[in-house]
C-alpha cells in the first residue's frame, strides 16, 4: 500500500520524468529542425534548355555534354555534401553566396560552380534573340554602344588569368558594369571585389572550350555571342 511519503516521492519522480522526457523531446525537435533547415537548401541542375549539339559549331556537343554531366554535376554533388558536413542552414542559394566567407573553400568553390553553371546554361540559346530596347539604352549609357560593350566584355573574359568568369552585372545604383571573378566566385558573393546582380555570365574555364578551341579563348568568346540568350538577359533586367 502506498504511503503518503511514497506517493509524494513517486509523484516527484513522475514529474521529473516528464520534465526529462520533455527536455529530451525538445532536444530531438530542435535537432530535427536544424536538420530540416540544413536539408531545405539543396542545389540541383537546371534541365539543359537545348540538346548537347544544339549550339554547334559555336559550342561543340562533346564539350557541352562533358561540361553539363561531369563538371557541373560534380559541383552540385560537392556543394550538397558540404551543406550537410558544415551544417549550412542558409535559406537560399543566393543567401549562401552572400555569406560565403563564413564557410569552407569547398563550399565556396562548389556553391559558385553549381550556381554559375545553372546561370550559364540559361544564358545560352539555339535560337537567336536581341537585347531589348531597355537593355540597349542601359548599355549605351554605361559603355557608349553595344559594340563597345561587347569589346569590353570580351576583353574582361580574355584577360581573366587562369580560370574564371566574366559578368555583366547591375550594381547597387542600378547601373550596368562589367566585371570578372576568379575560379568559381561570382558577384553575389561577399568576397567579390565588385558586387552586383548578374545579368549575363561567361565561363572562361578551359573545360568550357578547350576540346574545340584549344588555346584560342578569344575565338570561343567571339563565337559565344552567337548563342547568347538575350531573351533571358532581358528578363533578368526587367
Ligand atoms: Fe564550367
């Protein structure tokens, strides 16, 4: 038979048990929430908006296939590994890029590689298009003319030492600027010398052109203009 003392002791233990259980449950819930936050950010490849051979002869089919299925896929896999390993809990790809200095070189290189290539595929098209009136006006204001813009952009792409990217960006004041970044950095990253919103980007890593153009990066850049998806660039500006 339970005495009053036993009853109180048991009641206290029960209360403590509930408290302990509650605390454990809270810990589990909190761990789950962290896991969920981390899991919400997963990079994936955009579907290539054309066939591998669609941009021939400007970009050859084999380069396009290897670039998309091997190089880009490797960046995607590696950033998703880094997100788990480093418990990265940023809410979006762009927010991760804006805070990239907080993370490892693996996260920086592969978040950039994953994001940049998705942006690059969507900047290309097999059907020709033209810059919008709005874009042409802004290009004229910033660079003098579309031809001068192309010259300056090509120069930035050609002179990027080693591997990297050339960019047309909108800066904080809403003006167009040309910039370039090393490796897989981009202008959305807090580590970029010149920051802004990318409107157009060109991959000048050798893997983007070497099979077809070998050392002739300038020829690759010249022919790349033939497959720029101006329709998409116009949309990014709108
Ligand atoms: Fe690339």
